[in-house]
C-alpha cells in the first residue's frame, strides 16, 4: 500500500474530502495532535479498529482513545456525563486530557478492547478537528508508533514506523507537548488519574479536589519499579517507549548523577566491570547520554577525569534545561528515537524531579529504562 503524506497547511478541499472518505470507508490515517501523532481509523467501525491493532502490532485488549471535534459527538458516545467530567471538559478541552466514561451502544467493543467504558478526548489541533468534523465520525487513535516504540512527535517518525501500512500521514510539523495526554477515569465517585500527562495532578486538583492518582502510579520511593498493582488503563501494563539499546536511568540531582557517571566512566576506563558484563560486549563501549543542559555543562568541566574520552560528543543528547520541563517533555521521545539510529551500546539517562510535569516525564522514562537507580 502506498502511504500518502499530506501537509496540513497545503491541504485543499478536494484532498480533505478524499481523506474523510478514506476514514469513513475503514482506511487508516495518521493525524497530528498537540501531544503525539495518532493512528486514526473510524472509531465506530469494528473492522477499522482491528486494522489499527494490526498495523501497530498491538494487543487487542488495549483500548483506543476516541478523538472528537465537538460536544455533540461526545453526547453520542457516552451514556452519562458526570458533573465532575463536565467540569474537567470545560476546563481543559480542547486539550491534552482524556476522560473515561460509560460507553453508549454505538461504540463497538473492538474499539474499547471489550470494556463497557470509553476513553475520549478533543485534541487541540484545528486541522485534525476539522477532518473529524468533515468525516462525521470520531477517530479511534492510539499513538502512531509500532507497539513498544517511543510515540512519534513528527510525521517523519510516523513514516519510519508505519509507511506501507496506512493510507495517509497528515503532517502538521512537530507536536508541541511531546507526551501523551493525561487520562482521567470519571466512571466512579472520585475521578482517578490513570496516566500522567501535561495536565498535571496539581492542575486537576484545582478543578476537582477529590481527584486521586491510580495506585499503580503511586510510587514507593525506594522501589526501582513503580508498578506494584495492576494498572486500570490496560496499556500501562506494557513496557513502552523502549529504545533499542539498554537504558540506565539515574534519578537524583545534578551533582549525584554527575558523580555516578564519572564513577561509571572510571570503572569502564579500568575495564573492570566489562570483562563479564553483558552490557559491554564491545569494548570500549559506545555510551549514549540523555541529560540536561546543566549536567552536560558539568560533565564538560570534568574532561580530565579518567574514562572521559569514552564519551563521544555525538552521542550526547541534551534534552534541555532543568528549569524548563515543557522543553524536556517535548524532547524525550526524540531523544529515545535518536539513539535507535546510532550505534550506542547503552544509554545513560538523567531523571527529573517527580513533581508537576516531571511526573509524566519520569513515568515515560521509567517505562523506557532497563535499569533504574535512585539517589535519595
Ligand atoms: O495523547 C494521547 O492520548 C495520544 C494521542 C494520539 O491522542 N494517544 C494515545 O493513545 O496515547 P494510546 O492508545 O497510545 O494510549 C491510550 C491509553 C492506553 O494506555 C489504554 O489502555 C488507555 O488509554 N485506555 C483507553 N481506553 C480505556 C478505558 N476505557 N479504560 C481504561 N483505559 C483506557
Ligand atoms: Mg501509545
């Protein structure tokens, strides 16, 4: 199948009509949102949902989000809109918030992975909302990556994963946020955050003070792995976003992480751990670094340390300043994908504070990491 790439800004009426026809007839169209690119199909068509699972290589028990263009569509898809859901919608739509409500009969179980609830969001991308409006059907859309790969934040990343498997890629440039939407379950008495995103716990609590974090997200600070109970969003149980090379995540402040990296370089320099280590089949190993601007600068000032020459400047990806988590969020998936095109043997990543937007960033980094280490 030929995958056509259409630039949002240059898309004329005729092409829009062809795209909408393709959606209505069960075709697959990757679409831009403010978070990440989605892999869209007609959300009310069971066959389209099956095609989405197939194209992504995704287990079909992992439900899809329905993307809508307006409130009228919402009313058709759910049986009830609770007052809390109403408040959240008013505060954050269009925007990076997905809400879960009881589904109406017209939503096929194939779209919801067999659940009687449905996840819905109104994306903050005008072109995508216009396409949904013209197609007159919600777009079922998981992130437009092959299952397990980092979510795509550019049309080029979608192309890498899905060309030949889908009909269209609608290109609207880089996504702004770069992390998937916050998911809030509104089916119970108190709303529950199932997946952290750029609409943070603190922002949600201002609107609805009884909001809870799903137990699976409540972190035991001394445990390396945060998932202790079964997550309620089925997708959260899978190891996600993984780069191809093993990744070590160091959580702590710049000074402690710097010290650890210098210690690691010193060890590698002495070849001590490498004789037996699975990680170091190649010696000297190629080390990829995903770190803040601050840590990159601090590392540079230690260029005389033993093992420093093992660092290849081309394998340092600075994700931005620790004073600007929005930029870090927008760069995380770019960084993970960057290393898939390099020959790094392993990746060392610096974590951020688990607060505000940092909660969503750390959630993704911990899922991507093979090992995590905390310095408390
Ligand atoms: O920002 C986003 O949310 C992006 C863009 C494309 O909109 N979409 C996205 O979709 O991240 P996906 O499929 O990669 O993640 C959807 C998550 C999964 O973890 C899934 O298990 C959960 O939402 N989910 C969907 N429906 C659900 C439901 N009824 N109950 C609980 N969790 C649900
Ligand atoms: Mg995804």
